[in-house]
């Protein structure tokens, strides 16, 4: 595997890589990961090759790997006799990954994690949106058609790529839920630590704090909810480029007492406690290719209120474990209020959520990924 991002950089791509890599290793496979070097405290192992990298302009959380350092691995990789290369991101990792695959005579697949068409204009607002959309589609089509097969996390993302003119075979394999989410005991630690009253209604949003997550809209929703439930609290876990904007917006809207920013949390413990501190998990992103946080919340028994756009549509289609809302502040708020004021409904949705999440286990998704690898290695010309 080769990726432009990995832990300590926290996002869905890092989580997906870690989940599949761990599970494939448990099945007896050997997965070497090539990823950026972030600093002296990077976690590493014998099969995690950290590449010298520099900070990306305008995005200090990310790193740009040194291509020449990756090419220097070519002799080592050739000696190891790998079966295939799996690219995870479309930047240096894609360019170098495709070239290495061709040089080593290996099949190459790529996971398409990010819906760039609805992403780029947030970061380049001075350029025409139509130009950014054209560039994103051209770039995506060119890259996707240069590999042997693609992994996409949802039906919606597959349809988008087909509409772009991508012709390579596509397999829908979402990231699965790890067992600890399904078996984590409920606690009150998080509320106690943050001095949140046990009976205070709490909403949770977990994810990168970025403009494309549509958190501004959730603040409008929160104002509507507060009209009925004055002491409602929204926990926002994560950091990102929209954090300063959202802090300022919460003050402008008079939401200082109704919003609590808690930053990045440890994925192995504190993050799960944050989910469990909520009476409902709320989400309104328009750009998700999957929406793993919805499944994580459901696995912990926390009902979801979310719009069903792009990848979240696959998760929410059965309407189990949560309520689907329109991107309308009154409709969204009404769904939240419904859950907060009806304990019996919340309990039913919680039970549904836990049961439904078990259909999305990491074991099941890893089996599908392994089968794709085997088909590609055994019959490369058929892909």
C-alpha cells in the first residue's frame, strides 16, 4: 500500500488503511505501507516505511512525500516479491505507485476515498466553481483509468466515476467497523471529564473540521433546536481548516454555551467515550464517499440524524438506527427534537443501530478486499 496520508494524520483514509491492513495481517497476509514522515514521534513498524516529507502549503496537517526517496525503494521492493500495489490517495502516491507497479510488473489498484468535485472550491474560492469542477473530473478520470481496478466505498461514488467516463472495473468495498466499536461498554467518563450534566441533551459531531463537512448548516439547525430545548449542547470532536471560522461563527450566533469544541481525541478510547456522551449523532456533509462515522456511532448504540447525500445514502437507505433529514434547518431540527424528547424512540433506534452496524464488520469487508486482490493477481488480464 502507498498513501499520501497516514496516522498521526487523523482522517477517514488513515482509518481505512489501518483497518484493512490490520485485518489482512490477521489473515496471514503481509502488507507493507509506504507513507509520509510527519515527525520524530511517528509510530512505525518493520513494514511501515516512512518517507521524508515536507509540509503542504495552506494545509499544515498534510505532508508531501519526496518522490525520489520512494523510487530508491525499488530494488528492495523487487527483492520482496510483492503481489500487487494498492494506491490509497491521488497525489504523489498515485504518480509513484503507478510507475512502480509498471516497473515491477505488478497489478495496481486504487481506492477512491475523496469526492474532489465538491471539495476543491472550498479551498480555492477565488477560482470559478465550474473550472474547479472540470479540473476535478478531468484529473479523476485520467488517474482512475490508469490503474487496473478501483475500490470505491459506495454505490453513489461508483455512479459518479462512471459519469466522469471512468472505465476501469470498480468494486464497492466500504471500510468496515472494528470490533471494539461493537463491544465497547457504555460509560459516563466523558461527561464527567467535561463537566456535562448527566441529564443535559447532547448532540455529537465527529470528523475533520473542514468547510465541506457543512457544519455551518448544523449551527443553523442548533439554533432551531435551542428554541425548544434551551440547554442542548453540541460536541464537535476534531480539528481542521474550518475550526477558527466555526469558533467565530458560534460567537456571532450566540451559541457559545451550546457548542463545545473538544479537538482531536484518542481513537482507541476517548473518541468512543465522546460518541457515547451523545443522545444523537448529527451529520450533514455533502461530500462523503462513505460516512464511516455514522456506522461508528450506530455500532455504539447512538442514534443518527443525517442527510442522505452521496456515500451516506448507502448507510441510511434501510432507515435503521437513525432518522434521515432534508438539508432544511427546520426539518433537521424536528428530527433531532423528536429523538431528544422521546426516550422510547431513542431506545428503539439505539437497539436498531447496534444490530444494523453488525452488517458492516471489518472482517466482512476485508474478506471482500482479499478476494479482489486474489482475482487481480491470478487473472490480471481480466481486470
